[in-house]
């Protein structure tokens, strides 16, 4: 199977008509598709779920597809496109709100906590040293 569909560059800024013109230089694009489903070629090239071989397959069988088959195929591609757009929007919304939900870093509070921890450690060390000295004195008196 040839990989002609790789020669058509995917660009989300291209119009459906631009995709049709490019596809017609390599494939037979039926009049039915040109008239009733002008965005189908664009959908085929811009879908994220198809690899090159699958695109090639659909472009090659287009001339023998019935209108009902084309309608269903287009519906599947549109549904996928809409679902992906919805997921992208949800992800964008989540990432925008994520920093607001994150706890704020307060440098002053952190420094105060560290100072308190150091103070407690020093007190603990002093207490341990005093206990050691008392134990040592007790041992010497034995």
C-alpha cells in the first residue's frame, strides 16, 4: 500500500477546500463527498486516532462507499473531534485552577517553623548533655 497520504501536510489552519484540492491530486474524491461532505477529507487528515495506513485505506475506499456509510463515518470522526476538544477544554480549565488550589508558600512562616525546630533541637541537646554529665558523675562516684 502506498503512503501518498503522508505527502499531504496536516495543518489545522487549512480549510476543508484546501484539503480537498490536495487529496484530489492523489485520490478519486467522489462528487458526493465534494458536495455533501466537504469537510470529510479535513477530518480524515486531522483525526488523531488514525495512522497513515488507516488514512490511506479510507481515502482509497471513498469512491465505493454509500452515502449512509459516509454519513456514519463522518459522524464517528466528528464525535471523536468533539470529545477530544471537550477533554482539551476540561484539561485547560483544570490547569488554570490548579495554581489557585495549591497551598501558598509563605516564606516567613517556614522560617519561623525552622527556627522553632532548631530551638527545640538545641534545648533537647542541652538536656541530653546535662543527663550525660549527671550519669558520668554518678558513675565516677561508684
